[in-house]
């Protein structure tokens, strides 16, 4: 004589064949750290704008806290670099013969290049260098590279006072064209932030990239006309048009050229590449927006593994 027995399941228990994902969805559970939609991600970042600003300011304040001269190194570092480059390129290699107002030309190039180089260097380590914070707290990870880029912008603005004093010491006095430096620096800041975010994602997955960055940046610097005039070097040379265009439209060189044009009397529009403002805007939009979207797409991966 057979008997049948019905096995009852507790309410909410998984039915036979149910996957864990189906069970989680039935009860309204979501993946921890799931990537939000792009508009929501932007909204979350905006809601944390005070944290981003405070984090950037705290990093800037603490950067040289162990040094006896403290924040003076924010000015001394680019000035010492400029002095070394002046000795090597201006005195030994005589590149100053091809450049009017060589000291203002060189110091401006060093300060503006340092802004880009430091933004990318710190941005590369934004995730890997703050992994404890990333794993401990839930927040949009883009806040970290954005905060570090903001830190470098704050440092640049602090250093601009020294740059202005140097320019005035060599006969470059304030005039209306100096205002053009502001949009140039804003476009450069957007470009720097986008590149930093892209490098932050790459370095979070492959930390060795951070070790390669000094070599990449040094090569980029020598090709960006920081210590020599691109216009003077290209003049009279019969290079392929594509090569000449690539040298002129190098984004670092474009932003350096725009600030030199704004601040130095002898640096005229004839020394700028064609359509320079359109090129500067294009680099800022492509890398600023593209870097942000590229970083956002890997939001779920940061701090795991």
C-alpha cells in the first residue's frame, strides 16, 4: 500500500530549479556596488561635491606636511625644474637663441606642463593608492580621480602667483590678454581629469602601469615644447604634413601655447597651430567626457579581486 506525502516549502523559499539571482530579484535584492545608470552616477557625484573638495584640499595641505619648508615646495619644485632646464637647454644647448623672452617662455611651459604631469601621475594611483577607502565605503569611485585632479588645479592656482611675479620681473606686465589664460587652464583641467580617470581604471587593473608613467610622461614632455619652441624647430623643415600636424596638435603643447600666448607679449598668434582654440576644446571634450564614461563602465570592478 503506497502513500503520497506533500513536502511544503516555507514562504519565500526557492522553488526547485530557482537560481540564486532569481531568488534575489524576487525579494528586491541588488548586487552590492552595482554600477548605476550614467545620469544617476553624475547625480551621486554632485551630491558628494563637498567631500571631493574637502578631500582635495586635505591632500594638498598634507602633501608637504613632513617637510620643513612645508607648502613652499609647491612653488620651489617647478621653479627648481625650470632652473635645471634653463641651464641645460638655455645655457648648454643654446635653445634660447631661437626664443624671445626665453625665461618667461620656459617658466610658463614648466608650470603648465607640471599641472598635466602631476594630474595624470596622481590620477593613475587614485584607486590603487586608496584601496582601503574603496573597499570600506560605498561612494562613486570617480570622486577619487576628480578630487586628485582638483588638488592639482588648486596647486596650480597657488603657484600662478609666483609665475606672475617672474613674468613681471622679466617685463611681462598684466594686460587684457592675460584673461585668456583662464579658459585655457579650464580646458586643460578638463583634459587632465579625463586622462587621469582613464589611467585610474587601467592602473586599478594593471598596477604596473604606474611604474611606467614617469617614462611616458618624460617622453611626452620632451615632445611638447616645454623647453624649446615648436614653431622655431618646425620652421624651414619639410616634414610630412601629418607629422607636423601631430606635433602642433599635441594636447600638452596646445595648452602650453595658449597660456604663453595669453601671458607673453612676444609669443604671437603666428606661433600657434591653426584653429588652436577648437583643438583645445576638442581635446578637453573628447578626453574629459570619454575618460569619465570609460571610468564609469568599470565602476563595479574597483576594489575587487
